[in-house]
């Protein structure tokens, strides 16, 4: 994953998890949104078939990396659902650390 990112200092600004760690992702914090008021003036087809990016979702944490501002972001695998629940999209998303919580067992 990090073949093209040489590191000189220790500790390295990254960590890979294999196997990945189960997490809960706060979708509202993980995905940037526009300032549009929720659901106002949107067609029903958009509400029904667009991706639902609020609430939480279970996922897998695959890696942590540190940014130049000192923040940590995690590479999460997560399954997103459409507004009507009929569609899904499995994706990998870099999420800010505040959006990721280890899943309780």
C-alpha cells in the first residue's frame, strides 16, 4: 500500500492492520457535505436512490496515516446504503480519526 512513500524518521507516520480492525464510522463526520438544508427541495428519486451519509455504519479499519498537520486519518472499508435501503456500495474511504470508533465486542 505504501510502496511509493519512503520514510526516514521513526516512528513511521502510518500503520497497516492485517487483519483489519472492526470499527463504527460516524458517516456525518467522515464525509464532507455541502451546506444545503437537509432534504429541502430534493426530488423523491434523489432521496430514495442517493447514498445515505448520516448516522453510523460498521466497517473495517485497514490503515492509519498521519497528515502534515499532525492529524490521523484511517482507511476504512464501509458499506454505504441508498436512501431507500435497496442499494449498497462497498467502498474504501479515508476518514478523520474523530469519525472512527473501535467496535465493541
